């Protein structure tokens, strides 16, 4: 352990450590109301917490706050999956309603005829010969 580290850890041990910036800001606001002291919140890279100081000077770059962790997405629930299914069904129904009924029927017959021809069947069109 470097001699300066003992000093820094010792000074950190004498300070109040706050787990989040929000908690530290609430305490700083309370001190300002009760005692009239303006305190600044800063991140401590040694104890990985937040401290309060009366000093207005900026801290060195190594004491910068940690990067914000990306928020974890909420797990999908059964209700989410149902809602997604309903949304997909609504989109499908809207697309189907935009296509005229006769066109849908003709496309269905063409698809069925193509399937039968592919599987060796002979398809005779309605009212005609092969």
C-alpha cells in the first residue's frame, strides 16, 4: 500500500459516506436549511460513495462520478405478451380489411392451385378445360 493511500483512506474514514448522490443532496439541503451552510456533493473513487464538502473547487479528474449503469429492462410479463399479440392481430386485420374480399379470395385460390400443381395434382380452372 502506498503511504498516500493510507492518508486518503484515513481521511475517507472520517467522513460520512452516502450511497447515492440523491441521498447526499438531501442531506446537503437539510444542512443548508438548519445551519445555513452551503455544501457541495462529490463522488469519492476511494470508498465508492458520495461525500459533502464546503469547498467550491472542482475535484481532480480521478474523482469523477462513476458512469451511469444502463437501466435494466423490466421482464416481459404475460400481460405484455398478450398486448403484443393483440397489437399484431390488429395490424393484420387492418391490412386485410384494406384488400378487397374478391382479391383475397382470388389470391387464396391461386395459392391453393400452385400448391396442388407442385404436389402433382391436375388443376382444372372453374368453367374451363385444362
